[in-house]
């Protein structure tokens, strides 16, 4: 069953700044979750009330609700594919982070709820705190195996046993009602967890420990080789008579842009990127590749540089290569394009246009020529978010546009996004800003 969960799922972010370490931690944790959510879906609800998110999902006619607390990162869309098999049956209440101690609850960092079953059993409340007076709760049947420690079973099942408890785990209301109704609650599997992480903005030692992980992620990001284009190869209108292209060193969108705009042997191509490894791969490709069998060529390249191997998703590379071949008509036609493209004057510029290095690029642009640029999502990357935040990225974008406009108001933007993730038209900055900025 091939299911896109976006069609049947409401997405919610649980944001409770009063519970987090500080206002700055609350803002950062929310922006992180917002960023990764928006890489997958643009429509979601933000609420401080976890039950409200389910009510909204129900009102919208959604069968499921995916809830993430601020500080959660689903950093790989493969996570959503792991949920698809569970959509084939309806005997479960939620897939969640189960905490089975004296009582059993659900940690709110990530919860995938069956909204139809939640509604069918009376819309029970999550219940984060102990009741006013002690009550008996169901003692679930638990898997013998755990995700970690001895209180994170792979699943819990209903039973007829109850017990009075004194230590109530958050989410006990959902758990008890689900078990009373005979529904299963499942834990996120190891396969699911490999695509997500939680930063614990409410726990000082964990939050600050996780910052080192973020810094490591940023360091890795700036050494990546971008073998494919996650944004696809379309998304711009072609222009003509371009002398100089300034193009991110990512996948084959630079080739699609140049082809669509009618490049010739006198056209100059300048690859721009903040990753020196991405630029080095392009340099190697132009020296060693004939334009055929790209996927095998990538395998050959990463074998020579083992540090890159683990970061390559060959399924994505294969999908990207299919898109490129479809665009050009055949692999042989692309090979002819590659030969022509290779005859252009090609240069490589290591530059981070989101930071002070933008002048490295600004200064090489010749305003007497016809110039076009593709910077993709540079002002909406995880790198820019973590280093500058959304407000900082907006400020940097403003200065970038101003500096670029001063240098060459006639430069044409191709498939470029602003800091709000909105696509700029394929036109000159002068036209876009009506002659002034």
C-alpha cells in the first residue's frame, strides 16, 4: 500500500515556552522543529494544548495526527515512510515514546495518533498531571524487549488488571483510555528513531549536551557533497543571452538551468558553494566523467573518499538521475550536453553568501555582462537557521539582496528563494524591485 501520510494526517507542533529553560531556548527549539516540519509540509498547527491538536485534526477530517514538541527534529523524510505500514489496520491508538514505570504514559516529543480511534473512545484527555484523588489504572501487557533500559517496551496491550499508582506519567489519560478500549499502543522502532532526535528544551543538562550534536551536524553540513537536488530540477522560467552563470554546486540543476537558458561555448559557469567538498566533486566530475552512468560514478567517487560514503542516499541519487535523463530525453543526449557544458569556461568559488563571505562573490560579478544566479534555499538551510535563527537569516538576506543589487541590478535570479521560503521570479533584481531597493 503506497500511502502519502500528508493526505490523511494533521501536523501539529506542541509549543509550551513556559516549560522550557528560557525564552531563547523556547524560540530556538521551536524554530528547529518548524524548520524540519516545513521541509516536508507547509500546513501545520501550533498549540500549547496537546488535546486541542487532536480536536483540530478531527475537525479537518484527518484520520491521523502527528504531534511534535518544540525541540523535535525529523531530519529525514524516510521517517514518514516508516509509518505507512501501520496505516493498513486500525487496532492501535498511537505510535509514541512509551514510558512504562509505575504507571504508563507517553512522552510528548513525538506522537502519531489514530484520531478516528481517539474520537471513537470518547476523546480522552492526554492528562499530564496526577488526578485530584488516586485512581486505579490498567496494568498493560508489555513486550519483553525494550527500546532502551527496562521501561520502554516495543508495545503495550490491554489487560484486565488494574492497580492504584502514586507516580503518574504524562499521557496516562490517553494510555488508560486506549487500553480500556482494547487498543494497542506502539513504541517508535529503532528504524523510526534513526531519522529523528529530540533536544529536551526543558532539561538543562540534556539541552546543552545536545548543542554539541548540533555543532557537529553543522560541521558535517558544510563538508557535504550534494550529489542530487532535493528541491527538484524545475522551478524557474528560462531566460536567454546569459554570459555568466553563478550556480550552486548541487546535482544537475546547474546543467538544466544552463540548457534551458540556451548556453553556448562562450558562456562562463561559476560554481558557488559553502562546501569545499561539493566544489571538489564538481571539479573531479568535469575532469573524469563522460556524462554516462552517473550513479555508478558516484559509487566510484565515494569509494575513493570513504568519509562520504555513509552520507550518500543512493536511492535519491538514482531518482535524481532519472529526472535528469527524462529532462534531456536520454542518457546519450545528456552526454552530448555534458560535453558541450564541459567546453565552457568553468570556475569554482568557495563562498557562504549567508555570511560575511558574500563579498567574495559580489566582487567577482561583472556588471557589464549579462549575469544570472541560482542560490537555491541558501537562506533557509539548517546551517543558516542554527547559526543565525530566522530573524538573523532575514537580516542577512536583506543585506545580501542590497549588496547584490548595488553590484548588478540587472542580474537575473533563477529558482532562488528568499528568507521566507518564497520563490523569486526569473527576472532581474531591477524589475523585481521596480527600479529601486
